[in-house]
C-alpha cells in the first residue's frame, strides 16, 4: 500500500466521521429529549410510560349527547341500491374475479353469483372454511355479511380482502352482481 492510498483512506475515514458528527448534531438540535426529572417515578414502581386520556361524557359537550345514527336494515338499503354505482365498486374486485361464466382467476367467477350455492363454482378450489357453508347460497344478505368482513363470515378462507365498510356500497355492488348472469 503506497502513501497516496493511505492518505485517501484516512481522509475518507475523517470525512465519514465528520458527516456522522454533523448528522448527530443536527438530529439533536431537531429532536431534543428532555431530561428525566423523576416525573412518573414512584418509590418501588417503574416509570410511567404512557398517557391517560379521559373519555368525554355527554356533560362535557354542553349536555347534548350525540345519538348514534340508527342502523338501517340491509333489506331497505338493498331495495334502494343503484347497480350503476355498484359497477364502480366492482373495480376493486376485478383483479381477482371475472364476470364471465366459468372464468376463474385468483377468485371464482362472479357470473350469476347472487343466488348461487356457496362453494359450487366449477373449477375453483374453495377453502374448507367456505365449503363448510355448502348447502347455503349467496343471498344478498349472505353477500352483505361476506363483503363486510370475509374473515368473520368464514374464518380461515383464502380471500385477503378486508371488506367494504359502507352498507350502501355493499348494497350497490350486490345489486350490480345481481344483473350479471342472474
């Protein structure tokens, strides 16, 4: 190893050390941690590691308690569902499901799914969780439960979809699916 290489190596090490020191100085200036003055310590107890957030009572809102919106039965929401809006909701399903008869993808074909017996789409390998529902059918109510939370409907199924939160969106999607092959 010649002298030039040794000088280059030393300069690189010194430069890296300076960058580390400046980064530490900048981080310390931006994020200061206060010194522990004993707050949260009690004799014989570990320090407190969190905060207690008190729940607000109705009295804290000036005496006017907010009432939860009454839950509308799914049948009423489904009766007013818009299949055209459901077609927009189906876009999230396209990556795994097809609407053509017999065309299975990651998920089974949804052609004629409304009213079809659960776990009976030919050529698709259903999980045991869904096969346990054999004999039942995909009624709008069952589809609503499924689309709300597939894991709650059939624990252990293969579908990784988290569910649709809004009942109106689920009803619109089911109304759209009812127009496909039904």
